[in-house]
């Protein structure tokens, strides 16, 4: 049966990267990407205008941005400062890891300087500061220009070169922010335990504490913690490797691979069959599914932690978005620290339960009812498997979903055949079990193309997202709400069914003439991934509300929505318009 387990785990892990082409940026996944020199990342052109103003235009390289608050302008003539006012356009709202709530500019920005009494000749000093999404913050930079208002010429003044050590990694610039992000990550990880993805897996392990001694509880609590943290660090390593290879990915990225989704459905099916008592998985496969969760062995505790992280991937808890967005723009060591804190937070309740007798007093006493509960908990696992197969069908086609369902049937047959322990015909049963398993793997890998791409837009005035569509709607004077979602994101589905697609909220969208756009990230889409990064996020859900005025900054809504919160945000946009 070890072969069966190994095959399932192979299917479970080897297809994670199938949808992400490899890059060519080097063999070391933890190497830092190459960054542009500051003068190439931010190219500034200065031009006096006929009406006595000065036009400043920055061309910003892709993946880099400038801070609005870092702009500073000084105009001098003969050592005397001249009064100047700046017309600075609104930027993109960002919750920055270093400066808090700020506005930033991507791609380009234009600033107009108004001089009260334009002189014939003056010297202009322009200060700016920017960062790269990939994890570098440049120090403030000052550029100097000699301006002749009479001829309309602006000539740069050579400056002493800045030492190469002046550019510091973003983590170095934000060391004071790191403890705060670690705290957010810890609490986000702890809240993951309350998500419906994780509860069925943990419940049996928690109940097992009611019937063990102190030494055994501590032993298994720490092994579970080790499994959780090791899994989070493994996820971090894969994310860093993919980002270094040029892929824009984030939390839950593996669920964009239909192969991973089908493998996860198979895993939940095997777990449910074990909990229902329909198959008896022996000690050699105690790390699989329900048998894994209910065993008290050392390996069982460790792999329960691994499994808890795997099944948590469709969920995003409060506080996680900010912490993950920070982590995936930092050097490798800082990113690993954030993921370590996420793992520590997720494991903390179980570890606390192993130490605290008061916490264990809340647990019911062991009895026959535990066997009934174990069988009952199989049904959420079956439901989860059905949902995952539906997601796979949405990602590919209904034919692929039917093939995967047939593979699940063969998997159940393989487990049933293998667990027979009769001496007569044992070899034949195991040969048939391996053949059934091979058939399940083949059907799980079978992809049948779907028709033209469509987007799940729910109800109401909803259509597919694109940045061009957002700009078009705003130019027409209409506010825009963008819902970045995916079929595999449980938090997204809960927000949509409980808030966004309710009649009250849909009526508010219509009343305030707000366009509803859906960015569907069920399958990998580089444009959506870059859109997430531009808002400082690495995972979903993401909700962005754009005022009708194209110059106004967008508003980011929380990851967990409420009806009153959304309606209030729509009303505030209308009030600003009025």
C-alpha cells in the first residue's frame, strides 16, 4: 500500500507547477532578481511651458513605482528660493509596508509646477523616491536642472555619483515594519483554523487529546506544529522559486492547476472512505486522509499538520492578505519569516490545547459517540471532493470533470481491493488494485478542452474585468467595482453569496450606477496576477472600488465583506461625486 500512497502524493504534488512555465532567470530559486539602475527605472524629463510653468514627466519601468509623498520641488535663483506650487495628480492607493497608507504611481506620472513670477533663469531641484515590486527600495534621489524660461530649455546638472550601497533591500528599509507584519501573519494563521476547509481534518486530532497523557499530548502537539510550519516554509520556497522564474503567483496558486485540484479531490475522497469505515487503511498508509488524522502516531501528527496546510489553501483569513503581500515582495529570508509566522499562528491553538488543561476541559469526554462523529465528519469531506471536482470542471470542461469522477470511482475500488487480507487471491486483488489505481491516475490526468472562455459573473450588472474596461467606464463618468475572485476561493464564494449577490447590495449597485466587473482567477492569468501585485496583494479575494472621476484614487475594501460595509462604500463614492 506504500505504492498507493506514493502514487497519490505524486499526483498531488507533481502537477502543482504544470500550469506555470519555467523561466530562465537562473538556477538558484532564492537568488534576488536583477534590478535596474535608478536612472533607468525612473526617467525624468523636464520642460518649461509657454505659460511659465514647468512640466515634469516620469517614465516608470514596469514593476517599479514612485511615492507621491516623496516628491519635493525647489526652485532657486542666485541663492534665493522662489515660490512654486505643484499640481500633483492622485495616485494609486496602497497600504505600504514602509510608509502606511500612501499613493503611488506606476508606468508614468506628470507633475506641473506653477511659478508665481517666472524668472529668466533658475535652478530646479527635484526629489523623488521609488521602489520595485520585486523587493528593492531606492533611497531618495535628487535631480537638478538649469532652466531657461526665455528659451524653454532645461539642462540637467551633473551630480556626484551615489555609492552602490545606497540602494537597500526593501526589507532593510522596513525592518521596523517587519514585527507588525509577523504579528498580522500569526493572527491570520490562527484564524485559518476556523475556516471550513480545515475543521474536518483537525477535529479528530483535537478529540484525540481527550484520551492521552501529558507527555503524549506535548509530543504530538509539537510534531503537528512542525508539520504545519514545514509545510508553510515549503509553500514559501515554491512561491519564491516561481517568482524568481518570472511568474506572478500568490497564495492558493496551486489551485489554478486542474491536476492539483483533482488530486486534492481524490485525497478527500480517500479520507472520507476511511472515516466512513468503508475501507480500512493499514498502518503503512497512516499518513493518508482520515486514518492520518485519527492516529496518535508520530508520523500521523506530523502529516496531519501537512494536510491541514494543504486543505487551508482555498481559504484566505483576515490579516493574511497584508502579510502575504508584504512577504512576496521581500528578500527570501524575510519571506520565509512571514510564512514561519503564518505556520506558528495556525499551529498555536493545537499546541495550546496540548499544554492547557483548562482548554481541554472544554472538550467532551471520550465515548462511543466519537465513532459516530468520526463517520459523520466523512460527509463534509465528500462534499469538499464534489466541490473540487466542480472547480476542475469549471477550469477545463464537464468532460474532464466526468473523467475525474470516474477516476474517483476507480480509486475507491483500488482501496477496497487492496485492503482485503485473505490469503487466497491476495495477489490477484493487489494486481487489480494497482491496475485500478493506474486507471484513476490516467483519468485524473486526462484533459478535454472546453469551449470559448467564459467568466462567472454571478447576477446583476456584472461583466468581465480588464484594465481597459475600467478606464473606459471611468472616462464615461461611471464608478467601477472590481471583484477579483476564483471558484476555488472559499472566502470569495462566501462574500459573493452572503454579500455581493444579495438583492440589497445589488440594488445599491444599481442605485449608484456602479459597474460590477469580475476578474476570474480560477485559471492562471498573468494580467490578474499583476493587477493584484499593483495593489500590494498576492492572493484573493481583492475588492477595488473606483470613483467615477478618473483622477480619483481607488478604494480597497476588506477581504471579509459585510452588506452594510459595501453599501456604505458605494454611498461614499456617490457623495464624493456629488
